[in-house]
């Protein structure tokens, strides 16, 4: 079975940053070490990157891209608040 090559697109960029945030929130293991660790400042940094992306791309995204970005941000912000209690 051949692996599909990764496609560089907006959704892949969002998922890349979001997965870094998820790892920093302790929601996913690090892919190399399989260790689960929490780093809330790093999680906040990655969420802030997504918010910056949302601001800088405002008015330039397709409807589906905009909804996906907003959904990912909202989900990560909620999880961040829950972890930060």
C-alpha cells in the first residue's frame, strides 16, 4: 500500500498547528516519543497562531476553510480553558 503524498493546503496548515496545540494540551502523545506532556504556554502560543491566521486571512478564505478554522480555534480554546482551571 503506497502512502499518499502530503498536500500543502490551508487545511493541512491548520491541522499542523492544531496538532501542536493538542500535544501541548496533553490531548495527544508526541509522535516521536509517544510521551504525553502538558505545556500550556506552548498551547496558548499555537492557539494564538491560529487566531493570527484567522485575522490575516479574513475575507480571503472559502466558506468551508473559514468554518473549519473557526471550529478548530473554538475547540482548542475550550480545551485550553478546561485544562487551565
